C-alpha cells in the first residue's frame, strides 16, 4: 500500500518568510552596509534630501505647537518617518500622481501644495482642497486605506492613456488590514497598472501592535496573493528607501505592473493629536530603542563624514523652515473663515428649494 504523502505546513510558511528580508543600506550610525543600495545621487541632491528631512522634522514640531495653541486643526505627527516619507517621494517625478494619507502632508507639500493650504486643510477649510491643475495629487485621505482603491483607478487610467508616469500612495500598517488594501493591489496587479503602493509600518495601528493585526511575518509578503512584487525596507534608512522606490517606479512606469513596498519605521509622537496617548500602549524602552535608529542621525553622520553637512548648515535649514511655517500660518489666517452659507452653497451646483430656504435663513443671521 502506497505511503500517504505528508505536507509540512510550517516549511511552507518558512519558505515564504525567507523571500522577504529587510533591505538596508545604512546602519543606525550612518555606515554603509550594502554598497549596492547606495543611490547615485549628486552631492547637491544628497544635501537637498537631508534638507527636506530636517524641514519635515521642524514642520512636525511647529505643527504640534500650533495645534496646542488652537491655531491648527487635525494633525498626525510625522517625526521618525522622514526617511520613509521624504526619501520615497524624492524618487518620483512632479508628473507622477500622489495619493496621500492624512500623515503624508510633508510629501504633498514637496509635491507642490503651498504650505498655507496644507494648514487650511488641517483646519477643515475648503480652500485647503482647491488644487492648481498642474498639481498631480489628491487631498489627504482620512478614511483608512481608501486612497489605495483610488490609486488603483488612477494607475489604470495612466496605463490606458499610454502614460509612463505612475501613481504612488501610502497607508500605515493598520491600513494593510483593511479590505481596500487587498482589493486595490489585486485590481492593480490584474491590470498591470502603473502604481507603487507603500505601507509605512510604524508598528501600531493607533494603539494596536502590528503583530496582533496579522500572522504574516512581513506586510510585504501580502503582495504574493496579488501576484505583484513585494519588498520590505528599513524605513529609517533614506538610502534604502530611495533606491528601492526608484527601482519600483521604473518597474511600474515600464508597464510591468505595481509594486508593494513596506517601510519599517516608527512614529515618535501620538497617532494624531486628537486625543491619542501613546504612553498607554508603548514603553519608554521601545521609544528609546527606535530613537537610536533616527533617520536624521544616521543620514547626518553619513553626510558629515563626506564633508557635506555641518551643525551650522542644519541650523540654517531649521531657521528657514521656521520662517516658512510662520509665513504660511499667517497667510492661512488671512483666508476668510467659512460660514454656514458657504457649506450650503457648496452642497449642490443647482440649489434645491429646501437648501435655498436654509441659505436665505442663515444669510439673514450672518448679516447681523
């Protein structure tokens, strides 16, 4: 009698896990550990990337202060994710289409949105969503993961129009647990659409640890189910993030279909400043461990060793950023506050009778 065949299910899992190492170019001290991942950027471009990351850290600090002063509305802290956000964005073109999540305001500003409009978006002002025609982006998506589905549609549209540009979009590790995540990468993969999908794995979906969200060892391996490439990178390493992003963009732009990139990173602050307290679910020891991996420290060390960066240079960048933010918030303050009638008038192109009556009612109250 033939012997029954046995299946080693654990071996199957191990085989998949082995395919998804964490790609890293710089260690936490700024030393090169993989020369093949060091990007071919000029000295000027290296300094520009670092400048953008420093700018983002200052933006995080000042936005937090403005929020506490009541001068800014919704804000999702970004400190710690500068490499994940700005080094990835650095790999794309102005003609590529950005679909950000609510934590991705730094990329949106660097893609072309005036900073004062980003502040107005935070305040919930309609002017914050009025984009110039040449800005290839949509406003930040508040619904978790919904931008993935939108990105899949935009990516297919680019492909059908014969464009060699791509759409790139971001969500967090929590977003990868949403149905929209799977639907989007499956749809985009099926049509080989021009898209690069990021999952910024900062370890916590608000307060839920990543290991409680999924049994998968990496989020990158979820790409397997959609038949697309998936890759995990050290999200605190600007070189690894940039190089992988650049290669993924080229792959998608050349008609090969989308790529899923997991950036392993960390947010130092709260999920948002709307009531979240990270000390309730994160330890000081964990915070300290990730502080040692800070993307600014490792990039600063690398650039200083090349003679491209100094304390004076960084202070100049920070001071310029503070002034830019001061000017932008002042410009945002000049925009007239929204009225109830504004919301009503924006509701329909042609106002039905009941809305017309409400407009007349509120106009009378607003004129007093």
